[in-house]
C-alpha cells in the first residue's frame, strides 16, 4: 500500500508519495525505493498505489508508456482510464487483489470554466469510494476530477489509507498553514512528516519518498527540465528522500513530454571524493 498526499493551490501543487512495494499476500515490504512517480510534461505529477506490475511491466513504466501518445492533459487522463480498464480486464487474479489507483495533481485547461490553466486533482481508480477502499475492484476504472476555482484557497487529498483521526488532524494543520502562509516547501514538509509518521505504524507504507512540486510559474514555459530539489517557488522539482536518509543516490520520476519525448532513469550520485554524476535516458519511445 502506498500513501499519496496531494495539495493544489492557485500558486503551486505538491504531491508526496512513499516508494514502498509490498507483497500482496503478506503485506510485508519487499522494496523501499521503487519509482512510483511520472510527470506529464510540466503540468501534472502522477503517483499510484496498488499492483507493482501491469501487463508484465513495472507499473511506473506501464504508466509512462500509456501517457506517451497524450495530446493534452485531459487526453492523458482518458488514456489512463481506458488502458487501465483494458489491462485489468485481462488480469487473471482475484478482484480483491486488483485494486488500483492513479493520483494526479497539476494544471489543465477546462474549456467550460476558463481559458486559463487551473489547478486540479484527479483520482483514477477501480476500487476507491469516498469512505475508502472497496472490498473488491470494479470492472472499470473511473476518474474523479476536482478543480480549484479562483479564490478557492486549496484542496488536499489523501489516497492509501490515512486513518480518520489522522486525516482530521492533518486537515487542521493544513488550515493553520493556510492562515499564515501556505508555501510549497511548508506543505511538502508537512506531508513528509505525516507519511514518515504513518510508516512508523504501518509497515506497508515506506519511509522512502518522492516529493513532486509544480509551481504555477513553470506552466508558462513550453519546455523545462525538472530539477532534483525540494520545492521552490519557481521551478519544477522532485526530491527523492531515501528510506534510510542516505544521500548517496537520488532517483527521479519519468517525464513524458509532447511528441513522445521521454526522460527516464534519472540518477544523481556522489562518490566518496565528492564527485557528482548525473545520468538520464532521453528519447522517444
């Protein structure tokens, strides 16, 4: 199980997800640093919870490949809905083990609302209801989109099993932040602390995290490479926080850009002598 916390505001969106993979039969963690994040250009950050492998591919690669032909954010969301429904229909497994959710937070145009980019959150799932996970997966995936209107303050979501009391307490802390100054860095810090606290009481949630941030400022650019950094006010960023708090290797999300351009396999490492090495795979699929 993965915990995914997202917040959208008129100035930024932030998403924090753990990187733990668990055995579906035992619930025990089998991987603490799996990639669960995909950027759709400099518009949307996606994370997921559920199966670690879909159609023979790691779920992050499957999601990346599904999004490659996207023509817009809305088209990308529809691709996930359609392709997940198709893929899971072929999956021969008990319905209780086929529960899945893809969670996006970012910016898009909604023609019936405005010509401007608006912050939104979307949950694409076959097994989530308002009060939590259903006992079994439904045959079809559906997308639930929430758009933040101008002057709406913020919207935050949790996917993955945050207990009701902790959810209420986290909501109060976010309100206190909003009463002072709600920044991307402060929101990320709050989500990091909450996810790490949950990891201490639930072994299915990992301490290894991916922190994604998309400020409004970057949506005005056409092509911007994400930076390995905690959130800033003006840059598209991701931060890989390892489960053991080491900083030897940092990994990044896949980035899918228009025209089928893909940035994958980002790694940033520092050797014992302080020499930094950055590698990334570039190209169309």
